[in-house]
């Protein structure tokens, strides 16, 4: 397989039919012959991290920025499973490094580090992930369902959620509001 989208953004085209991905920005964390794994980074739930911490019976300051941060819908697969997408400045027990700027951890030790103030510089708490079987993502790209671009930690960790999708496209020089909602082939 020659195409490798690891550490790339998937920018949903305006005509995306799947409601799980309409107007989403997804970071591809792994892409190989077995398929692809990624996390949507612009779909916050109406829940805060504090609710997750309470369920885990962890002690935390309810007024801290960490506790008040939103939980994100990482994708439609295993939505009960938690992940933390974070800056790649440290590793934990179960960390997948994605390029130089991102890592994903699914072990509880990172939560304790974040609560103690020794965690990564930037972090998003996600429930679920996005997954594609062998060749599925390539087929979706061929059908013009996605734009792809280089990932950017500034977009993921610094921009307001509602600006991320359009900002990623703008880096390519694309104004999504000018694209029609039906895909075509030249």
C-alpha cells in the first residue's frame, strides 16, 4: 500500500452523507494494510471531563481547567472506551505516538499525571474512535468524501472547536462554504 495517511487530517467534505462524520475534522493516528484508526477532534459532548473523573472515583478540583474541559466524541466505534489525544512530550503505559506532535494514550496513568499537573502540555479526552477496514478509507477518498492535509497541533489544541474543521481546510486554501454538497468527478 503506497498511501499512508498516518498523522494527517481528514476533513469531511460538505456533502458527507454519514452523520457521524458530517463537518468533522479527524486525525488519522494509524493507517496500514489492515485499515485506519483516527479520532474526531471537533465534536464535543455536552459533558465535561469532571463527569468522567467522578465515574472513576478520582479526586479532582472541580474548578480546574481540566475538570471543566469538554469530553469529545472520538468516533462511532467503542463509544464507551476512553482515550486521551495529547501532545507527544511524554509517554505513558499505553501510548501510541503519532508523528512528532501527537500521541494517544488509553491507560489510567495519564489521567493521574494530568490531575497532578505532570501530564502532557495539551490533551483532549475522547470517547470512542473512528475506524476503517482494509481499503475502506481509500474508497472513501476516491469518492471525494474527504480532503486530506497535514495535521497541525495548533488547530487541535488551540483553536476553538467550532473553527477547527474550516481552519484545516483553509490551510489547503479551501473555503468549505464555497464547495457544493454533492461530489463529482472531473
